[in-house]
């Protein structure tokens, strides 16, 4: 078994597989270490009694990244993405969310059910429109990291002009990350049932920015034909076709660091594997607090992470020069 790689990627979830697919196509020798028995993380499906079930997400947010990324990796022919439709279901009405006018209809319908709350609902709707426009500007960005130059030249100037009013609101929008959705709604509404309807989709403590801006994210959802697993499988095949290696049931216990630079990992079975780079696509707190010797960690950073409330999924590169 090989014991030297250009890059070791910790975690075979969607982030880890994407990082590895790029690294492998650039010619790096890559090892993906996934502690579970299968790759995919939240992006997985399973079959039961002739039906396919997804384990995590309901659909995938494109956010100006997913589609261009599949194109860049030449996987757009392998995975067929469909527009994923969301509907809001009320006791007497089914509102399929396809564009802005459906959101208007949703608030109107709620107003008919809660006539005493109409004024407050109008205010919430107004705020939600502002937030949604801002979210829209974020998710429709022609992303310079993924888009081809010809597409950037075509779409970026128009996007910038359209986004100027939203861009100017960035500061006030960021403040809404600090206010829980339910608290924000209570400023305008007094009916607890109505507040529950508007916030019930989200986990406790969801920021107002996320909860009220979400309606626009629905328009940006896509779904891979055949289930979420199709994305995971396409990325895994791409990695293997480009001479990458994927080890499942393989937990990383330690990132080996010397003089502030990573040079490999130690696995749960004690084996040490060397690499030029270590990419962690695991939870940030787990990466820095469990996998790295505290003596190697910058102290203030370690303390800040210790007090952070939730771990943020994402990719970190700990490079060795
Ligand atoms: C409740 C919820 C709903 C969501 N809904 C949506 C949605 O509808 N649409 C959407 O686009 N996004 C959605 N998201 C966001 C989406 O799920 C994440 O952005 C995405 O799945 C993150 O992928 P990841 O690879 O970073 O993390 P994960 O999928 O968590 O993968 C991390 C992987 O790393 C492995 N790992 C961790 N530590 C180690 C270790 N030490 N050694 C080896 N392996 C390790 C884990 O086993 C796991 O497989 C949702 C998230 C949540 C929590």
C-alpha cells in the first residue's frame, strides 16, 4: 500500500470529494480518508423495498458553483441535474414556488388565515423581499473561481449593475445573522401559530437572514436524476479514473505537523501516511481541536474555536511548503 501522496484529504463528504476531484485532475496523487463505510457524507442515497431514499439533503443549492464545477470537471454529461421544485402546503392551498409572485401569494394566503396579523405579515414580507434580493445577489454570482472567462465577461458586468442596491445593504444584512428568526418575527407578529408556520422549517436559533432569505434559495435548487448518490458516485469515479485513491472505514486520528506545517496523517489503526498537503474537509473544530497537537496551534485561534458554538463544514488546506 502506498504511503506517500501529494495530498491527503480528510473526509469523503461532498467537500472532500470535490477537492480531491480537482487535485486528481491536476495530476496530484490523492488519498481520500473517509471514516464511514461509504463516501458522500450528507450526499448519499440508499435503496429499500425498491425505493430510493436520500439520507441528508432534499436538493442541492447551485449558488453559482455546482453547475460550473461539474462543467469544469467534465461531469456535466454524467450527472443530469433537474430543477427541483419546492411547494408550501397550507391546509387549503398548495403554493408551488416558482417565482416571486408565488411568494406574494403565500403571504396573501397567510393573511387570509390570520386576518388580525395582516399588517405585521406585510412588514415581514417587505423585510423578506429585501433579504431575498440580497441572497439572490449572492447565489447568482458568476463565480470567478468556477466560470470560464468567456462566461464571466458575458455575465459579470450585468450582475454587478443589478446587484449594486443589494451590495449597499450588506452591512445591515449581516446584522440579521445575529438575530434568531423567531425573535425577528415576534417584532411584527403576535400569533404564535403563525410564527411557528414561518419558522417551523428551520432548526432552533436559525438566524433571521437565513430563515427569511431562504425563499429565494428554493428557486436555485437542483436535483440529480437518480438521487443524490449520483453526484457522489460521479466524483468518486472521477477521482479513481485520475489515479486517486479512496479509503473508506479509515479514520484520521491526527494530522502530523512539524514547525507549523502538515506533513501527513496518523490513522486510527496507527499507520502513518505522508503527504505534501493535508486538506481537511471535516468539521473545523474537529480538525483543529482533535486532530492537531495543541502545541502546534496558534493559541488565540485555538481558544476562539473552543468557544465557537457550532462546527462549520468546509475545506481547509494546511500546506507544507
Ligand atoms: C440539516 C441540514 C440540511 C441541509 N440541507 C441542504 C439542502 O437542502 N441543500 C444543500 O445544498 N445543502 C444543504 N445542507 C448543507 C450540506 O449538507 C453541506 O453543505 C454539505 O453536505 C457539506 O459537505 P461536507 O463534505 O463539508 O460535510 P459532510 O457531508 O458532513 O462530510 C464530512 C465527511 O467527513 C468524514 N470525516 C469527518 N471526520 C473524519 C476523520 N477524522 N477521518 C475520516 N473521515 C472523517 C465524515 O464521516 C463525513 O463523511 C444541509 C445541511 C444540514 C446540516
